[in-house]
């Protein structure tokens, strides 16, 4: 998508961490992870950041780790993906009218980006949001992704609290839809069940089809 910088080094801590990982895992992507999917989607899924052995390894969002299993199965069930599994960047999977990105494009240590790093990456997310269709749905997976979307639109955080299943009006008839993140912790503790996640995507499909 527009504005992505595959050689970005705006965050010294993250750039240094990726250099260390590249030495330890020479076969890993270990670089900023580009958005994946349609260039002007009706649905944009926003996660937190690449996973160590997932997107940081494969170079595709939510590919190669536990969090991607439920995500791609659900995308496929609702017609947004050509297959129920995302295995590698060259596996032939296609997203239909959908794209996936992260609030932070580089893997942070312990999967915890600092506020300044989220802010430095926010202009990239803003350009991805600008590319959405009118009436599109933005699906934020977790609080950090939610806050990053609100910041990218210049809206007041206090007026747009995160909550699973919550909906927020965005400019140009777009809608922000919140969900708990499909992380291993959330799914294994059943904070997020497959049925709960499915209902979120069913709602996204309803909102899109109503346009």
C-alpha cells in the first residue's frame, strides 16, 4: 500500500532489535512487514505488530504463528480470503476486498512497542486508512490497534473507548469495529472464542454489504 517503507529505521530500538534477530535467524524476514491484500479494500484488519516467529519470519502479516490460524480461517469463511490458511508469502493465497496490516510494522521486543514507536509508525497506518473505500470497515484487533486507528484519524481517544464488538463512526462513512486480539493467550483462555470472532466478521460483512 502507499507509503510503506521496507527500509524504515525511524525507531532505533526496533531497528537494532531486528539486526540482532537477523544474526540469530538469517532465514527470517527481520524487517518491516508490509500490509497484505487489496490496494483499496472494503475491510482493513489492523493488528498490533509482527510476531517473532510469525510475520517477522515470513514477511506477511499473521502468517506462520498461532494468531493467524483463527484469523485466516474466519476471513475465508466470510469470503475475504481465497484459502483458510496462510502459510507463506508465495502460497498463492489472495485476499478479496480486504487487507491486513499492523499498527507497528516492526517486531518490538517482548511484543511491546513503546508509545513513541507507535506514534512514529502512525503516518504509515494513516496512509493505509486513506486508501480505504468510502463506507469501509476497519477492524481493530486489540486496544493498541484501536488507539492507533483513532489517532490516525485525529479523533479524541476519550470519546472512542475500546470494547469487543464496539462500533465507532469514522470519516467518510467508515466504521471502526473492535475485537479482542486473536492471540494464543486470548483464544486459549477463551477470552476470545471462535464464535465470538466469527460474529465480528459477520458484522463487518453486513456493514460492507449495506453500502
